[in-house]
C-alpha cells in the first residue's frame, strides 16, 4: 500500500463519558449522533473521515497544513451553532436535553505518515503516526475545548498561527515526552464573529 503524508486529526467530544453515564440512552444517542454528523459535514471536502470512534471522529489529509487551523475553528463553531439550534428547538426536559450544553469539542492534530489497509469490508489507516493523536487525547491541557498540535504539525504552520499556541509537554504512553502546543477555543465560542486567528 502507498504511504501518504499529511495532517491526522482526532475530533473528540469533551464531556461525552459523563454525559452518557448521567442521561437516557435513547435521547443522548440521538444528540451525540447529530453532533458527530455536524463535525463530519463541517470538514467534508477538507479532511477525509476514516474512522468513527464513539465520541469522536478521526480524519486524515494530504499535503500542506496552511488552512488546517481555520478549518478546525470553523468545525468548532459549526458544532456550537448546531448545539444552539438544538437547544432552541427542544421540546423535552429529559436529562440528556438539559445536560446537552455540557458537551463541547476538542481537536488533537498531528502531522505524519500513514497507509491504508482493508480488513473485510472495513478500511482504516495504519502507521505509528496514526496512534499519536489517540495517545494525546487524555492529557493535562487546562481546558475542555482546544486545538492541541504536536511539534510535527506546529512546524508546518504559518509563523503567526504557530505563535498563537501555548507551548506544552505531554507524557504520551509509549512515546515518552512529546512537545505540543495548544490553543484554547473558549474565546472563539464567546466571540464567534471574530476568529482567534484574526486577533494575532
């Protein structure tokens, strides 16, 4: 199989486990499905969805990364627009609907090599770089909504974008200490008309 190179992004719904544990399965399933569909639709044509992972979606791309951060910001905003629409239209007071605002979105982004493999009717991506974003999903970032980027990705971003990330180090199981940076997305949600990159 041919080896490709590009961004590898895990989009993960923050608060999912607590939300599922505390709500009615039928209602929470509908909401989470809608939100996952929103994430996929927002990145359609930009990144390729290669795997659905319960509370998240794994995407890959090819080539450059100059527009990647803007795409992820747009996906984050689409997620919260969809959530606001759901809340405005809800006609239910079940736990799932009441606790829906607890859900938010984070991205773990890496740049590396991957290949594709097919097992039966299922296709997936393969490679050591595919594992990195998943190992970084559990981390010590002081936020629940952010873009976390590895050094391999940060080095390929335009300088102004790179400077907007807070340097950080994570201990990733099996990989040791990994240099990363993160950008908190909370302000982007509070000021959706002015993307963070416009403040640089």
